[in-house]
């Protein structure tokens, strides 16, 4: 072996650090049950209002909820929840989220700015780093739901959050009834399909106006366009929220509308949307963190390439894959040995995705293969030692897995 080849086998410090950060991120996300990414194809549809009130409504059912605002250039959540001017506490290496009450925690870049009117002028890489840090370093603790308020469109922030949050993620798409808004939402649906991101359903905001005096409904901006689109595309229609002046008043006052005016048509619409989301996950019985009856839906599957019963040095040269299923209490539920198909570029990531794998632990893997696994929503851990599947899974779940060289000749 030449000196150059020998040096290539020495783990770079930045690679080891990256692996440790990846394990920290995965550890945080394993504590979160469902991640709801609130998306819209265009601005001005009330997406942040929907995200804030959805988080409040879920918390009012007794769920532990985290509300994450990743709209870097227009963070609205602090204003909507009356948190403007407050700062989160940073105790390195952790950031403590802002507690609204015992059930709802919030994180936003707006809670880190020195001045309310400071502009954040960042390009893509810095925005990606911020989102990653909010997921990895914020001490969310165990959550039933994480609601993510993303900026409109299909740019850096929605793409980054969809790739980083891991399993149990889905989209809630917000639209208004006009044809222009619905056309943009179709692109949002295509974005989700390209990322294999499930869509929980569609919310039609500003859907008619209900007079507070006589109760008569007027369709100022048309109505039903979002529902028609949802039916056409086979999506679940979660609900229609009418225009209500109190929504604006509550937002400006920093008082969550879903908690303040529970008897109004708009608040009742939020309640119906919340019930639809809970029902879609079989979670409408009011159970809270640690008391979920549908445990199986939160199980995680970890794939490990094997040779002679231990981790194979390169995932593509393995004899079998062990698919180890674990529950949310980090117990191993089952282990299945699978014979992989022939190793061709892109085959194994797609095949393991079909088997339901959430994570693959490997000793060596090329960068292109890692990208393909990520595109299939499978978290990659490389540089693991040659141990049994049970040992590797236990260390991974306990955040004690030591990673080193990415042993790969590809």
C-alpha cells in the first residue's frame, strides 16, 4: 500500500464530526412522532396563520407539539403567537425552544434576531445550515407532532426540511379558492411527489365570508376550488376556512385564533381540520406522548448489510440484509434476513425503500449511493464497525455508535 493510499484510509476529522452530527440529528427526530410540513405553492394564502393555529389546535387536544418556523426571510410565527421581542435561551450545545405552554414549544429565527426589523440576507447553504441546526440542536424533547411552517414555493427551505426530518413526515397544503392559487398548488403537489413526501391533505383558506351578524355566507373569492383540485388529484380535503375579521385581529394581537374564538365559523373549521388530521393517523382518541395505542405506526426499520453474520464492509457486496424493526421505546421488535437483488446503481436504495427501511447502517458507501438512499428517504450512517445487527442497532438507538472510516473503494 502506498503512502497516499494509507492516508486515504485515515478518517478525516470533519467526516467523523459530520457522522456524529448526523447521529445527533437522527436522535432528535426519533423523539418526534409525526412531522406536518405546511406548504403552499404561492404566498399570501395564509399559510403561517394555518400553521400557527393548527399547532395550537393540536396542543389543545393534549398533544405535545413543536412548531418550527423555517421561513428565514419572513418569520411570522413569533408575531402570530405573541412572542415578538422574546429570545430563546441558548445553553451550548443546545437551544431551548420557546414554551408557549406545557403542550406547545416554538422555534423561529425571529426569536434569535437582535431587532425585530433585522433582515436576514442568506443564500441557500446558510439557510440549510440553520434548518439543520434547528432540528439537531433545539431540545424539543418527545413530541407527538412537529408542525413546520415553510416559506411558499418549492425552494431551498421546503426542500431542506423535507430531506432532513426523516420518516413519519407528510405535507399539509394550503390554498385559496382562486384558479391562480390552485395552479401554483399543483406545482406544490408535484414537488411532494418528486420527493416521495406523502400529502396528509389540503386546506382551503379564505373560503367564503360568513357574516357575523346574520350568518349568511358570501363567496368573495369563489369557493370550492381547493376541494375540486383535491378530488381531482385524489387528495384528502381537510377543511375550508372562511374569511373572518377576527383572524386578522387575533394575529395582530398575538393571540392564537383557534384558542380565542372557539365558537366562530373559522375556529370551528380549524377544529374540524385538526380532527381530520388526527383521524387520518388513527390518533383521535386523545392519547398523548408515551401513551399511543397505535405503537406499530411509529416503528422504525434499520437495514444492515451482512457478511458472515456481521456488518459487511461495503453494502453492495453483502450476502444478506438484516432488516431490524424497533419500537418507539427503542426495543427490537423483529429481525428479518433478506436476500438483495443484483447490485446495480440505484437498485438497492429503491429496493430497501420498498421494504420500508428508514435507516441503513454501513461500513462503506460511495457518495452517489448515499445521495440515492437520501432521495429514497433512508438515513445513511457510514463508518460503522463490523458487529452483529443487534449490537449496531442498540448502539445506534442509544446514540453510542462510534463511526470511523468510510471504507469504500467506489
